[in-house]
């Protein structure tokens, strides 16, 4: 019985340690802008720089909500990746976001996860 208790305790500790190193889903996080120019970042109607600009996101915007991205963000690589790895994943994507009461699209490379 004592062995079983020790095994369960060790398993719980290992699980807790793994969870502590894991980031939440990118869709459960908030974002800021990464290296935003003084004039802000364009919010596009579509997932291309040729799309209509529907708003400008101020360079100091925080609390940006990620709605979805294309290509889809790989959850395991995201959750166990470093900030550098997460930025690399975003660098390859276009994402629909919500900020300041507006919904639109940005290149993922302008987003920075708030950790």
C-alpha cells in the first residue's frame, strides 16, 4: 500500500511539473504587438497584405485575442515551446484577431504572446 501511495505521489508531482512548463493554448492567451512601428499595425479584412485595411492597431495595444490562424498553429509545439519557438510559429501564419472592438487579420509575425 505504501508503494502505491509513493507511486501516485510521484506521478502527481511529475504531472504538475510538466504542466508548470507548458503554455496554455494560443487561443486561451492574450497577445501584444511585437516590434510595432510608431504608426501601429494595419488590421486587414483578409489574410493578405493586399486586402483592405479596416483599422490600425496602436503600437501599444495589449489584450489582443487570437481567434484562429492559417496555417493552424501546432498545439504541442506551441505548448511546450519557448517564447522564441512560439514566435517562430507565429512568423509563418496569418491570424484573425479581435482588438479594440474590431475583428480582422494580421500577419502572425506582429503578435507576441503575453506569458
